C-alpha cells in the first residue's frame, strides 16, 4: 500500500497553520472606529472626552496649535517610523474647520504638503515656525487661500536620522525666547538671519532662539518629544522612560566657563518613580523582546531588567494645563502621555520648600490608576494642546504599532505592519463631566494694541501668551504706558510678569521697573526680575539680599545672577551661599559655574571662617573636590599657584580635605594632554605626600 506522505503532512500541519494565523490576529487586533475607540477610554471621575477631529479630516496628528484667529493647525506625520529624504515625505499641515460650530471638525484644508519629519509648530507673524529636521522652516499663506506660499528655511543642520530623536517641541516662553528640544543630538546649526556667524554645534543640548532679535543659543536638556513651560518660565520635558524632568539651571550659566565637572543640570522630579498603571497587555513583540533581553542580562550576570509593562517606556508630550475650562485645581497640572501604555498620566506640581526644584506627585484619586487609560491597543496619545476655549486637546496618533523597526528582532517584525493606521488619527477634547462644549470666537488678529494689553489679564493662558506674542511681533511702542501701568496695578502676578516681559520685548525696560519686580509679592516675578537685573551692573547690591529670599528658587537665581558680576562683594556673597546652602547640589553648581565662584578667592573667603572645614562634612568635601577639579582643568598658572598655596595652609590640613582636593586636581589636570604630567606628580596617598606634592607643583 502506497502512502501519500506529502498529503498527510499537509493535513497534519493545517491545524497548526490555522492556530498560527489565529495567534497572529490575537497578538495584533485590528482598529476601531472613533466612536468605538472612545468607548474604550476610561476617564478619571468628573471628566469626559468628546471627539474633536478624526479621519478623513486628520491623519497621524503630532502637533496642534491655534493661531490668533482661532484657526486650528495640525501636523500630520504619516511617514513614521521610516526615514524619508527631505522634500520627499508625505507630512502635511492641515487647517481644521468646524463650519457648523458644533465643536467637531467637518472640513480640512491642506496648508502645506511634503513637510518632511515635521513634529511641532508655533504661530509667528501670520505664519508658522515648524520643526522639520534637518531644518526649522517658516511657512505662510500670503494670498488668503489657506495654503502656504512662502517656505523659508530659518535654521538648518539638525540631526535627522531618527524621527524619535529630532528637533521638536517648539514653545514660546514667558521671557520672549522660543525653546525647542534636540534630544542632545549632534548637528552644526546655521541660522539664516546671521549667515556670517559660525555654525553652532548643538550636541548634548537643547536650544532657544528669538526671531525679534535674531539670536540663537544652546539650552539645558536634552529633552525628547514633549516640552512645557510654566507661568514663571520653568522648563520641563519628557523622554521615553523618564516622564517628567525639570531643567534646573540654564545653559547660559553652566557654560560661563568650560570646566564644570558635571554636564547634567536637569533632574527627574517625580516622587513615584516611573511607574504607570496600564490596562492593556503589552504587545506580543514587546513581551517577547523583553524576555529575550532579560535572558541575555541574566546569562551575563548583569544587574539589569527590561520592563515590558508598568513602567514608562513611551512617555511624550508633557503639557502644563493653563486653561480656564477645567476646575481650578487642575490649573498647572502636567499631563504626560505614554504611547506604549495607551494612557495619560497626570502630575500635580508644587515647589519644594527646601530645594529649588519642583515636586511632581500623583493625587490621592490617582494613586492606583491613570487619569485616562484605554483598552484599545491602537490608542496612541502623543501630545496635548490647550485651546482658546480653555479645554485640553488630546492627540491620538492611532497606530497598531508605535516603535522603530530597528529596535525589534527580524523574526518579530516580520509579522508586523508598521504602517497600519497611517490612514487614521483622532483628536479628543477633555471636558468636565457635566459640561457642554462652549465655543469661543477669537479675534486677536484685529485687536488693537490696547485691547491686546487687556488680554494679558485673561484667565486662560492661551490668551495671555498669544497677546504677548502679538505685542512682541508688532513692536507698537504706544502701548508702553498702558503695559507699565498694568505691571504696577494688576492683582494677578501672572499678568504682572507678562507685562514685565512685554516691556522687555519692546525695549522699554528701565531700572525702576526692574527694581519694582525685585520687591514683588510673588516669588516667580522676583525670580525673573533678578534675571533682568543682570543688565544693570549697579543693581548688584540689590541682588545680594535676594540670597536670603524665603523662596529657594529665588535664592538660587540670585546666586546664578550674582555670578555674572565680579568684585570682592560678589565673592563674599557667593562664599556665603556655600556656607548657607552648600548642602544642596544645585547651589554649589550655581556658585561654581561662575568665574568668581570657581576661583581661589572664594576658598580664601571660606577659610576666613576658621571652623568651616573642621567637621569635614561630605558636601564640603564635594565642594572642595569640584573646585579643585575646575582649577586644575582651567590651569591658569597664576591662579593655580595661588590655589596650591591656599591648600597648603594649616586650616586645610585635615586628611579628608587634602584627599578631596587631590582627587579634584588630578581629575582636572588629566583633562588636558598638556597638564597630565602634572597630574602624575599627585599620584600619592598619604596626606603628607599630598602636601609635598602641592608644594612641588607650586615651585614648577
């Protein structure tokens, strides 16, 4: 009897083929309609979401901005996660229209096409500034047809090889600067307004610029996709696995000299680690990849674990809510999305009483849940926007998969369609549960200068910021008396600060106004007043008392700003900062970042108090080590010799002080090939040898 083995094999394998197909479908379920997907959203008690826009009026949304006429612009990014050549992408910017005023978009106009890798935008002078790596471009419609007919490259040279790590997150700060994230990527950036200037290397930094004054400079970071700035100018950003960080000290201070031992001046501010409560199961590919990686870690005896669930891994879009349509207690809260967890997290910010950084906490009602979570695995919230109506808008990228293919093993990505959902996209509006949508008519474009000044007092931060921007753009000096009066009389400190920076933007500041800001009842106004006081050398005497301000953030700013000046009184004041606040890393960094605070004079000033180094607390040893590091790296021979002389005094003879100084000097001297031989002469361990080594160096 002849057996058809081949036929039997096919029959034998059919169930497994069916099961495999069924398994793939279960692994990666299909999409839902906007209405069905909304039913899968679980919103915190007291709130609801309504659909603002969806396909076919919007696809793959990553940024939403409203201009001074209330027009809603949205950036679409359909090419993700694949790279495309500049000018050949399918990215678009649309204007969304609600023609029947029911609060839902029913029409859209393509404002710009082929905008490669566009990720964020900002209204400016009737057009849009757009981040589109490797460029930042300016688009404008000049004939009123709703389509951009001007495309100008403002900046070029940014990194462009990974859409998850490119220039993005444009935000206008209270200080009239426009801030953006760069993920610390390398790039030699050229500014079209200053063509003769040398390209700026942006590696390791974010950046900021002003188009009203044609300036561009590096800023502390690096942030990824998500940046937000509060009412007082404090900057926060998110990255994949760290959902909320604060930039504590701006780049312009930490790079006053090139020798700071540390290069990180931002910090995670959450008090609840990076834990999130997702209700969806992790995607099959993520679970499998994590299992494989964890096996490798275990086999290599590495103390490391990759979390597949329950930890932020796709955090993005952190946004401070500053509108007026949600309950007052939500003003100033930070909303952060996690695209892999299909959820939205909320943090309540507060200022620490003992530290110059903010604290981010969960509320009691969200100790064990997220503010919004979905059981639709395609729900991919990427960022948010606050509209002129005061509501919070949620941008849902709506994709089956959201990950770069290069990070997934070949066998896993073979069954994944990374473009599934590229023909979809949703935007939701967050409202109080019992509220009905209340639209607003925006007419700021036609507003007079004095009317714009009135808008600086609006409860919705969108109006205040937009009014300030328009006053900056127009440069109408006739409003100066009204703005000056507003600064002096407004009961709202937010309005007073807007007024202060409108005057700055109109070049109408004077010492009297700045002095007044230093006496303001609100710490945020005093803090910004200190920054502006740096422009007036005679005001240094007024800054010294600010070191004792009840707000630690104001005290830190006073320490930073004093470092912009020189003189014995400045050195003495900075030494007092170390004595009073030196236990705090941020205050030590503030002092050491300045020339005066990283000099031999500050050490001489400290040892005038003969008890300062007697106890040898760890923070004091850290200070002497970091100061020595800077002195060694700088290697100014005259200063170096004077510093060694001071180190050789009996007041610094304690073993731990000497060892800390030795360690710092060696580290600093080793940073340069020209001074490594000197560092080798300090390769000793006993205190007496260290002292002799110091003496030897002094004679060379």
